[in-house]
C-alpha cells in the first residue's frame, strides 16, 4: 500500500517539477510527506497493539 501511494506521489511530483509549476510541486511534496507520516502512524499503532 505504501509503495503504490509513494510511487504515485513521486511521479506526480516529478511531472509537476518538469512542468515548472511551483505551487503544484509544493502540493505534491506535501502529499509525499503525508504518505510517509501516515505510514509511520500505522507502524506505530501496530507496534503498540502487538504488546
């Protein structure tokens, strides 16, 4: 799940970077950070619930 979401976010970010639109690039950068943060939250929740 995380791999697919990160791949899509990276591709969209790369396309926005090539097009030169800085606002779209910043939005896609925020999406990448959000995906990583969500994955970290899920991992933390699973590690706590396994105890």
